[in-house]
């Protein structure tokens, strides 16, 4: 960490709209300070870009940026311990990592992952090429703004473009994201799928050389490897302290 920056101060910058009730009280009960940034009527990238800009003008090393309906699920993994000791754990994240996200249970099998013995003794970072922006920790690096001309996927593209710019995006598998279901103020009940499909098509136009596999999946990591051949390994383990090993890992 640069001597000109300060460690994370347990502050969360939360993207909110007036039509929904933010989960501020939950985070405050965990000892966090919540700053609400209302972003009514425009895509999330607009609000996130302002949060990012303010962060780069501050003296903080880490930014925590979240949607107004997400928490960490203390019933899984080391989420409860992380909530109590997040500053200490973030201080041990390798310097090359500049975007960190929690495990998303809609994409990862929790029992299969967290029951592995290594989670008792290590914090496990895994490469993430297209992260969700629902909850991220971002370390000071070069400023990369989120795209505001597309209806969705701007958060994943933001993470992807960090890779292309020489950054490193990892998922901390020990902590688990939890959404407090609320109606979308942007897509409504039926517009999300259309927005995601449109954004996928626009992303492919932005990067026409990225390529698809036989199943039609976007080959993001292959493209990243071309742009950043000296990439870090897929996994990065941080050994837990004795106190951390004695804490309960839930699965």
C-alpha cells in the first residue's frame, strides 16, 4: 500500500433509488458506515462512476461499493468473521489484486466449494473475469469508468476491462453474497432478460475479436490472455492466522 493512502475505514458506498428501501441498517449493525448515492432514473454505471471518481480523489486505499439490496450471508463460509475483521483481511490481499468480489451463490455451488478442507486453513481467491458489481472492494489503481450507453452488464465489462488494463479481478470464495429481493426500479418484472441480451450483443460489438466457443459462450479469458500474457494464477491462497482457523467455517 502506498504511504499516501489509508486502509479501508469500513465505509460502504451504496447505490440506491428512492423507490426502494436500502439495507443500510443491516450494514450499520455490523459496524459499517453507509453512504447512500441515489441514482434514480439512470443506469447504475452513472452512479458508480461518480462513486469511483470521488474515491480517486480521496486518500483511501480501498473502496467498498454496493447495491442497495445486498449483504453478506453469515450462514455460509467465513462471512461472519470477515464482517468483524474485514480491514485486517483486506490488508493481506496481494497487491496485484485491484478488484475483489464475494462468491455469488446463484453461480457457485456452496456446499461443494466450502466443504473443501483448504477453506478451514486459507482464504481462497479465485480468478473472476466478469464480476457482478452488486458488492465489490476496489483497490486504488488506474481509473476505469463503467459504460453508461448499455442497459446492463456494465459491471462485468468494468471488471473485464480492468484485466485488459493490467489489473487483476479475484473472487474471495470464503464470503457469500446475499440479495434481499426487491423489485427492480430500472427493468421492471419483464425487461431484464431483454436488457441482458442487448448488452451481450453490444459487448461483442465492442470487442469483435473476442470469439465464441461451440456453445456460444464468450471466451473472455482467452482474450484477456492475449492482452495480458503475464497473468496471475487462477487461484491465490492466503494462509489464515491461528485465530482465523479456529473460527467456524459454515457450510
